[in-house]
């Protein structure tokens, strides 16, 4: 199998090990019906060696099958909300290769506390430190945090899922290397999280055959009532991250999303 080397000089400590172990952890679910994940061949301080995949165009059938497989991967579970990938004890990361930021890990037992303490508040505080967000944004975020029990609804009872963590369309490759079109996952920010996080990320920047993906997902694991209305809630974290990475229009978008949740 051909090898692809992902590399960066002076990468943050543990960055490539975290990604490699994340891929392996997600890949463990394949035996339980989870999606294909690129094989990992090894890593070092400045690189990660993974399987090279030949791309193809997705099909409705492959999309439906991917949705079902994604549900199985989530069902493989995690010890806690905020858990790092199995076998990894360092800092986890979220964001682009050239500017990843630490992603808080922990052992939260409920999604509301996890999402507040492990995701939203640390990212907004980082945005303030970088001069992209303000204390008013932190206050606005705190209002969302205070409303989380109501905003989460029945999803507040969900158990920790094994999530990809950065599942936008660019991290779902489609390949026919096996003889038929299938999805293969790359570039995770894997952790124990809420299954709706990954689904919200699929919505964020557009995804081919999203309806078929969701139909496949629900055929394996029906989502709790109101999941469509919670999509914006789970998108707050990646959009706050985009405020940190890029600033600009993402700041006004983040504020508008928070206000829409508080109406």
C-alpha cells in the first residue's frame, strides 16, 4: 500500500501522535461496522505516515452506507466526554495543520458540563487572548452555557460517543480502492464526545448526499427528538475555532449563532 507523509517542522508536542492514535482508535470500530479509516504506519515529532487513498466521486449508496457506519463508530463509545484517544496521554489538538490549538481533555460524565468547560469557554478565552473575541463574547457564551440544559433537551441523556471531532466534508474522502465506492476518514480531532457533534460538522460547510448519510445513520441509531434544532449549538465550537484561526466574518457569525440560540 502506498504511503502518504503528513509533515510539519516544529509541530506542537504530541500533535502527530495524537492524530495517529486518534485514527487507530476510530479504526477499531471498523470491526463493529464502523467506517473505513486510513491505516496508520507510524509517526514522529514532525510527521505522520498514513495510507495513500485514491479519490473518487461519492454515490448515494456509498453515502447511505457511510451514515450507517458512522453510527456504529459512535456507538463504539468512549470512557467519558472529553476522553483522549485510547493510548494517548498528551495534549489533544483542534484546527489546521499550521495553527492547531489545544483541545481540552477530561472525564466529564454529562454533555452540558463537557461542552461548556471542555469546548466553548476555553476556545472563546483563546479568542480573547488572540484579540479576535472580546469579554462581551465570553458573556454571550456564558448565557448559552447557562441555557445548555434546555438547549440539549433529550440529548443531555446521551452516553459518550467515539467521535471524529473535525468531520467536515474535507475530512471524508471517497475512494473505490476496494472495488466499490466507500467513505474513508482522515485528519481527526478524535475524542469522547456527543454524536451530534460530528453530524453538525457535516452540515457546516456542505456535504454531498447529506440526506442519504443521515438516513443511513438513523437506520442504525435514531437520533433524539430535536436534533435538527441542536445543529447550531454543536457548530458553535468549530465556528469559535474559526474566530481564533481566521477572525473576520466568523466573529459576527459566532455572535449571531449565540443570539439565535437564546431567542
